[in-house]
């Protein structure tokens, strides 16, 4: 299954959903997690007086994460969490090294 991760350094899960400008996409299964690609996105937490609710940014991020079963971030607000759930993307908040954390979280799905 595909899982997306917000990471500042590509090693640890250490970035807030709203601050991510990229998501690392991993194929997770059979006790392993392998990086398959990187998806660049616009930051969700950005002030735009033309679009104060940032729905357009959340749609863009959801499109970038299409096909992912879950997204794992260090922090995530209520609104994006609920919207991702509606799209069938399971939101997780976690920290630590990416690969072993994804392998453990995959057991919950």
C-alpha cells in the first residue's frame, strides 16, 4: 500500500501537515517501506486573503496524495484530518524514523 509522509529531512517523521511543501510516498508491505516518489505541494498553512479557508490548497494536496492509503505527519489540524478521512486517506500523527514507523502503522490498516 502507498503511504505519504511529511518530513523535513527524509529520515524522520518531523513535519506538520500544513507546513509540508512535499510528501514522500512509500510503498509499504511485507515488513518493509520503500520510497517510490516525492510529491511537491503548496503549503496548506499559508495566508491568502483571496482564499482564507484554503480549500483549494487542500484539494491540491489531496490530488497529490491520490492512491495513498494513509498520510503520516508530526501534527495535523482537525479540518485537514477530517477532509482526508472523507477522501479515504487515513491520517496518522507520529514521530520517529520513517521506515520502521510506516511498517508498524501499516499493521493498523
